């Protein structure tokens, strides 16, 4: 009798599991974004995450271990409501290192030149860069693919080039490990190229279905911009800042700069002035300035809004991110969050927990940072909470 009851109990639990799984799969594959999300109005924004609500969310963030400060700015697509909140050692006007969001700025400059017919993203970079620089840049399995690399390959991280920051160098070291241990060093473009030529690429340029995130790509895009505009990349960026009136945004150029919030790494800080100033496109900004730039990007200032879909040629880089042509996507499969779905967010993030994302399904923009190199995921947890408050 007991065995029969145990068997029946197991069958019951198995049945419940199967039904539950079926419901999850049904929700995952039958409901579309239109069934779940709606455009956030001015009234809904104020009602759902008015300053007191956002204040509480951001205050909760700095209660987490090793998060010493945070700021988040949330805005409706129609520019009627901007809500910002900060806590800890960061305030609403604090300037912070945006890390890899600088890639979105580089992409913006390239796309503007593309829209103005000053270049084509399918152009080979050999059209713009000297042959001695190109030669030997990408040698894979004994074949030199350097002359086949296009601007689009660099923008989409499909060049296959190694990353001078996160991949092992010829000496077996990783620059990122050294940065996080506090070892500061300059990485100007000539040093990047010299080192990359010693490193092993990941795959031939443009190989279908392949992408590998690499800072090397945007360093090279900076050279393309310089060739087309006739201006150094830092000057091209300053011109962009002036055009958009980003008065609290600047390129890192002064090794003695103390204006921005120190970058946190675990319980301490990391100070990398030599690195930040050597790239000529590392940027300090504020959440409000980032919001201005993000809205400009997705509203057609650099590239026609009706053509932005051309950039959505997604390849997986590392979960939960995909990369298109110059833009990054954060996504959470419905099956992983069936009852609290997370809409796709497009824009860019940085390794320090900096974020600048647009949520198309809800017409909402989010910028900010948790300023913690060891826990950038906290920024995404916070964005998800903000979005779910608005649903």
C-alpha cells in the first residue's frame, strides 16, 4: 500500500511538473511583446516610479556588498518625464567613468559619417589605414585575413581580432587582470596594434554566426574616424559633446584628473590614469548627459531612425548579451522569467556597471551606474526592477 501511495505521489508531482513546464513553454513561445508590454505614458511613469519609488530602489542598491554609490536616470520617449535618483557616494550630478559605453559614442560617429556618405560600413579598413599597419593584424591558421576586415566587422565584433584587454597577450598576461590588481599602464594605438599582431585571432573576419567582443575593434574604428574627418578621435568626440551640449562630459586627457568618482573594485578603488588617457576615447560623463546622448542616438541624430533596424544583426557574444552593428542588446529569455518577463534593452553597458539602454517595447530610456568593476550585474538587476515597476 505504501509503495503504491509513494508511486502515485511521484506520478502526481511529475504531472504537476509537466503541466507547469507546459505553461512556461506556452507563455514563452505564444505571447508576443505586444501582449505583455505597453508604451509608458507620462502619467504611468510618475505613478509607478515617481521619485520616492526610484529613491527607494537606488537606496536599496547601495545596501548591497561593495556597492558604494549608484545613480539611475529614467525617461519617457516623448521627453515629458525625466526621473533621476542617486545614493551613497554618488549624487545626481556626479561625473563617472562610463567604461565601454564609449563604444556607442564611436559607433555614433561612424554611423554619422555613413549617413553623410563619407564612408560605407562595408568598406575594407585597408581603404583608410596604411598597409604597414594592416599587414599581419589578423593571421589565422597561417593565412593573413587583415585586408578582408571591414568597418562593419569592427562595429559588430565579427572581425575575429583578439582583445588586447581581456585576451591573453603573447607573454601570457591579461591587461584586465593587471588593471584590476592596480597596475596602471598606457595603451596607445601603436602599442595595441603591435601587441595584437602577436596574438592569435579567434576566427576569420565575418565567419557566419561568430562574434567575439574585443576592445581592439573600436580602437581601430577611431583610426578610421581620424582618417575620414582629418581630426584626432578625441577632437571628434569633443565636437560631438558640443553639438549635443553635453557640458559635463569629456574625454580623459589629464592624468591628474580628480573630478570623477573613483572607480570601485570590490572594497577598494582602482586608479588607471595612464590607461584612461592613452586611448583618446575613454569618457567621463553624468547620467543626465548620457540620457541626452542615448536619446539622440535612438531618435536619428546620427543615423536615420527609420534605418536603425539595419543595425539589428545580432550575434551572441556572452550571455545575456548579443551584439549588432555598433549596438549591444541585453535580453532575458522568457523561459528564464516566465511570470515576470524582461523586455529587450538596446544600447550599451560598461564593465564598471555603467548602463545606457533604450527599451523599445515600452519606449523607456535608462542610464546610470553602480560604479563597481567586480559587480556590474547589479546595474542590470536594478534596471530589471525599474522596468518591472513600469509594467
